[in-house]
């Protein structure tokens, strides 16, 4: 199963520190979403071999086919410090 970013309030551009929705003016959490959802620009949902933590390692499921623009069900996010 591929890991994807959730379309919830925590990943929304309208989410304000402190858990407030700037659009609806209510407390929200990762359990919530709405029709005004707008993915934060700082988050990337660009999943392909180049953004996979397994790319060019012994853990890559398809080393002979892995390349830019390709995606498989074994994709894993790269850790950020």
C-alpha cells in the first residue's frame, strides 16, 4: 500500500498554529477536512522514485525499472531532519 499525505486540516494551508481553521474559525485536528481544503505549499505530494527513501538501495523493490517519474506500491517517504 502506498503512503500518501492526508487531505486533512493539519496539511491544509488554512490551518493556523493552535489548531484553528482560518476559514471556519473553529478548532480542528487531523480528523477533520472540508471542501475548502488547500494543500500546504511546503508539503509535497510528488511521489516517484526520485523522492523514495528506497531508491538506489538494496531495499528497492524494482531496481531494474526504478527511474524518474516511476512509482510503485513500495514507495517510502524520505526522512527530513
